[in-house]
């Protein structure tokens, strides 16, 4: 099912719409099972593990390229051996389908 999300493109969110409900978010979360759904479905996050700092940095650079291409930018924290990605749609202060599209695309690069 995540393949369905990776085939999609993020659409600009200009605000003025409500964020996903927790019920809606749980449906999308089944398509990105490695990501943790925050309480009240505010955001999703995932921590990736690596062997060293360079591998973490390389991964973060790939995530940055995807984020720029999609026009949807996650919060990224990284250091030696890890990268933590948190995504939500800032304009609506909650989740949108774009967040799950980005998560699925990040999962795809992490698998390679």
C-alpha cells in the first residue's frame, strides 16, 4: 500500500482546512507502519539508525532532496548514528495526506 503513496506527489497546502482526524490518520498510518503516530494525530515520526555520522548525514541529504522536490519539509534531528524525522503540515498544525506521502518516500530511500 505504501507504493500507492510513493506514486503520489505532495500538493501545496495553503491552510484553511482542518488537519486529519485521528481516525483518518490511523488509516494512512497503516500504509507507513514504521512511523509513530503522535497523540491526537498531530504528527508522525520515525528514528533511523546508521553505523556512523557520515551515513546519517548522507541519509539526511537525501531526505532534504526529496523534501525540496515535494515542497513539503519535515523537522530533522540527526547526529552520529541516527536521524529522527518528524513531519506534520505547519499551515494546519496537524497531519495532511502530504505527510504520509513524504514518509512513504523517505521509507523507500531508507530501504536502499
